[in-house]
């Protein structure tokens, strides 16, 4: 019976691997096609017609490495900074934001499950503030402090080697953080009504042990189910904050004024990689925390 169980487990792992490989292939092809989207249409006067040949030719040239020379505007755009460094900046930003959202949002949500009144209303209000409005507000506050005191407490935008970190990170994480706090708070209230919680209380377990060993463990599957939504929100916010704060990330290459297919395709593929790196880390982080609690 044991070999059958082992084989079944191996088949499950292989099936999951093939599933992710197929998903990555579909996303890769989608990125290539999306990058070539402007090339699939021809404008003649007021008539727009579909023409698949320029787009397919650009995709094949990209895959075979036979692209032509980039126009001057694109060379100027890419020469001032290394693409790898910009990829690293965007990847690190999303990775750090995802880590921050999980490590702060989960315990805060469990804490807020027992709180009502104006603190809960404040959290709800923060969750409906648009990202660009928050960015403008934070910049105005820093500028006002500078005008009154002559002290620049934070960088309001990235300029040359002065990279703004704090304001972009606040803008990036606030909405997904508030969402996770609200989700965990509601789910925690449901779990606290379960019979096994009453049993744990009857055994005299402390509140900390109940929350860490019973509530949190039962929260983990629900939190894992929200990771794609959280990560997608973070990635969408990344596009906004890197533009607004002039951050040295790769999303600036999505500027259609300097459209060049190889650069656009490379950028979209890198954004897919960044998404899955951050998502994989967030899943690993939850797994590590769950394993740690299992051995306590």
C-alpha cells in the first residue's frame, strides 16, 4: 500500500509541475502577442484594418534574435540605465511589498477582529483611497513640511542617484494591506465561532496560543487563496508608483511613445517573471511560518 501512496504523491507533484509549465507557456505567448498588438493593425486614413503579418514577423524576429537596430529614441531610453538593474529594482520592490503586506496584514487583521467603532471605519476609509490621490497627498505633506522647516524628511521622487523608497512603498502597499486586514478580520471572526475554539478555551489555553496554533493555522488556506489577488493588485500599483515617483523600474519601458517591439516584449516577459517570483515567495513565506508553528 505504501508504494501506491508514494506513486500517487509523485504523480500529483508531476501534474502540478506540468500545470505551472503550461501556464507559464501560455503567459509567455500572451506577452509576445500583447507586445505586438499595435503591429496587428494598419491605419489608412480613417480605415483601420487587421494585418497579422507585421506582428508575426516581429515575434519571429524576436524569438530568433534577428531584430533590427533600435530607433534613436529607444537607444536613448535604454542607455542611461542597465535593464538588469531596473528589473532588479522592480522585482525587489514587489517582493518587499508582498512580504510587508503579509507580515503586517495577517496579525493586524487578527487583532482588528475584536475591534469595532471608529478604528474599523478608519481602516475601511483607507482602503478606498485611490493610489494616485494617496501619492499626491503624501508628496504635498512632505513638501509642506519642507517649506515650513527647511528639512526634507523624505524623497518625493527619484532623481539621479537619490531613489525614493518610503513614499512609493506606502502608496504601493496601502490598498492591498487594508484589503488583507479586512479579509483576515472577517475570517478570524468566523473561525472564533467554531467548536474547536470553544474546546481550546475550555482546556485553559491562553489567547496567544489559541490565535497562533488554531486560528492562524485555519487562516492559512484562505490567505493562500487570496495571494493571486493581492499580488495582482501590487503589480498594478507598481505600474502607477514607478511612473508617478519616477522610480528606476522596468515599467517605464511600457511608454508607447518609444514603442519598440523587442523592448516591449522583454518588459512584459520580465513583469510576468516578477509576478511569479513575488507570488512564489509569498507562498513559501506562509509555508515556512506554518511549519514553524507546527513544531512549537
